[in-house]
């Protein structure tokens, strides 16, 4: 126990310093400040998206390929609210809640299937939304829509907003993962039939998690819309966001609270450095990194930072596995 | 236009769509049956085939229909390489394999985007708008040929699986890997062959689609979902189911094109598949 506490203390100190540095970044003048802020802002938006996927995909192993649906819906809902004249923060919140409610029927549809079938339904839902939004001019049409400027269209505004939301998402994840619900989710990921046999309300647990997950993805989409001030269905509903949500969580560490942040920093850094040189190159590099990580570090980059005495740390599992043949 | 002409048009368009859908799903469902892998990169192989055909026609000046032969050979090579350096290592990772295949999808589509750019391209067929006369009806010759080629390929593949020794081994592994291994079948070899057949048939489908519709490096998603729709409706791993389901979805889409604007016609297949999965989560003709 003491070792764990000491490890935690160190982690807390490191995280505190990093948080302070992140908070101070826009105020203290450093070289490449604007660049760093834009990298971090996108990293934070991606963290939200990745974290929302991580809740279902990481804990319960429900590999959704449709988080772009919630991302895009959130972006458009936020845009609709702000063009009605609502303040940006309120439209973000309304968008998040609206999409969370919308996810209930979606959950009903998706969770009737399992495994790869679930993945395919989620993919189909995102594609349907993309096609419908492209088709109906009153929703958006192919021209897309513009958002009115707000305090969050400035670099500093969106930076602090997304920083705060990222911290909130990490706490939400930790809280959910350690709650009874989180345990149930992990159990569902291990064996769904066994869970329902011992009386876990599998569908209820999954749907309520999807509610939180969809809200989180919607807020990520809303932030994206507030910052870029332009949305088009082909962009926000594209499969790339669904894929990035998965990559961010898997590269960073599937089912771990800080995994999406680590993954998102890497993705965002790659995107900002490689995209100006060769458009699209970052996705290629990302794919290569992902395959490497999946084969070498199946639990993601956070494994590198973890202490071996961590409760669910992958290293511990490896140790056990290595001991077995020796014994 | 009188009703019989219209009905014939819809029927032929239905056959045309179905033939392509069956061809692309065939590989997907075979790979699932034998390797227990849901190949999310399947449609990217199709797009890769489209670009290979484009290169063969525009750079080497080949006739597009002759070019299909080297395209299939090239895709077989791609299949062999991806199996040896990638797919064989994903056989025992369980459900997480979907992530590996997303990554493969990302790599293929972005390599294509880097080489060819994001614009929509199509393979010049040289046939233009020439029509074929089928009794009193007229139909675009190009689409007719494409449908014939893909149906012939599907028929050939089915026959191969039914009659040849390798085909029988493939079906054996698909039914039960353990029993097949006990009977002395080299399951890794069978999986390699299945993977190569799957990838090449996807590439052929992509080349054929490229003759008819414009495509871009990211256009695979639509075909991916259609292929999944067919595969699920037919029951993953069931080849007979795939053929029936391909016709059902192709015909339905053709019929709905009467009432719906063309840009939302793929939605039909998606809604169809969601409906089927809600009612029967294992597909209509699932393997027992």
C-alpha cells in the first residue's frame, strides 16, 4: 500500500506541475507560444473525443466506430443554439445534453448487437447522419454552416475552455471507472453473458454509459465548432473522427484515464507538424504508429509511465505471465 | 416510358448493383469465416484495385478490360504481402483485431491520398455511352459488361470452393478449425489462400467500380458499409447467404432509387441492415 501511495504522490506532483504549466502557457511569453496553444487546443478537443470513446470502448470493450455521429451532432447542435443567440457556454451545454438524450434511442438500436456487429451499426449510423445532413439544406447541406464569433473563437478563450473540459473528462472517467458502474462495465467487457446471468443490468449499464459518452463527444464537437466557426457534414461526420477517437485511446492506453490525453497530444503534434508539409501524412504515420503499438505495447503508451505496482497495470500482468513457466 | 421498360431498367440496375455487392462481400465473408477476422480494411483494398486499374489504363495504355488481369495479379501480390507481414500476426489477438484493421485502412487510404491526391477519379473505359440492346430494351453496355464479369467471378469462385480440393479445405477450416487441423489440413496455408482470394476479389470489384463510378482514396467507407450490410444480412461466413443478400440489397436499392434522390440511396442499405440486426442479431442466414 505504501508503495502505491508514494507512487501516487509523485504522480500528483508531476501532474500538478504539468497543469500549472498548461494554465500559465497563454500568459507567460515563450517562443512558439501560439503554435503550442493551437497544438494543445486540438489535443484537448481530441482528448474529449477519445475519452468519450474510452468510456465504452476502453472499459466495456464496445468498439464503436460511430463517435463521429455524436461529435458532429454536438457541433451542429451547438451551432444551432448559438445562431439562435444563446451565449456560447450555454449552447455548448445545451448541445451536449441534447445529444446525450438523442443517444438513448441510438443505444437501444446499437446494443441489440454485439462485437463486430455493434461496430458496424455504429459506423452505419454515423454515415446515415452524414448523408442526411449533406442532403437537407435546412440542416446544413453541402455548403456547411457558419457560427457567430464568441469569446471561444479566440485562441485564449478556447484554450482555457478545452483545458478545463479535458480535466473534467479525466475526472469523470476516473470517477466512473472506479464506481460500481465502472466495475460492471469492465465485467461486461470480459463476459457479457455471465454478467447478465449474475444480475447485472447489461443494457441499462451500457446505455447510461453511452449517455455520458455521447454528451462528452458532443461537447468535443461543440468546442471544435466554436473554435473553427465553420462546420460541414463531410468534415465533422467523417469516419476520420471515429477512427481518431479509437486511435487516441488505443495509442495512449485503452481503458486508462490519462491514455486519451497522451494519445491526443501525440496525434495533435503529428497533425500540426506533418500536415503543413504533406497534407494527410499524419494519418499515415499514425496508422504505422498504431500498428507498432498494438503489437508491442497492447495497453498503450501509458504503460511506459506506469509503475509495476499499479493495480491494473499491464506490467503486473506480464510479470505473472512470465512467472508461470518458471514455476 | 412505359412500365415494362421501367421495370426492366430497375431490374437490370438491380442486377448490376447486386453483382458488385456480392463480389465485394464474398471476400469479406470468406475472410470472416476462415480467419474470424472482420476486415475493416476490405474496402480500401477495393479502392487500391481501382487505382491500380487507373494506372494500368492511363500510364501503360492498356485496354481497361484487359487491365483487369494484371490488376488481379497485383492485388494477389498485395494480399500475399499483407498476409505475411500483417494479417498472420493478428490471428490470435481476439476482438481487439478491429483496431489493427482500422490502422491498415488508415495506412492504405492515406498512401493512396498521398500518391493520387484527394480528387475523385475514374477509369476511362473507352465505351462512353454506348448501349446494348436486349430485345426491346436498352442498357448501358459498360454496366452490362461489369455485371457480367463480376457475376462470372462470383460463379467461378463458388465453383472453386465447391469442387476443388483447396476449396473444400477452405470450407472445412471455416466450419471448424480444430477438426480441420486434426484431419491434417494446414490451416495457416488455407488462411493465407483465403486472404489472398479475398483481397484480390476486393481489388477486382474496385477496378470494376472505377470503370462506372468516380472514386477517391476515402470513398471506401460507403462500399465498406454496403459490404457489411450484405454480409450481415446473409450471415457472416455464409456464401450462399451472401449471394441471396446481395440480390436483396441491390434490388431494394435499385427500387428505392425511384422515390429517393440519388445522393441518399446508400441510406437504404444502412437502414435495412440496422433493422435486420435489431430483429435478428446474427443475420438472416447465419451459420448454425
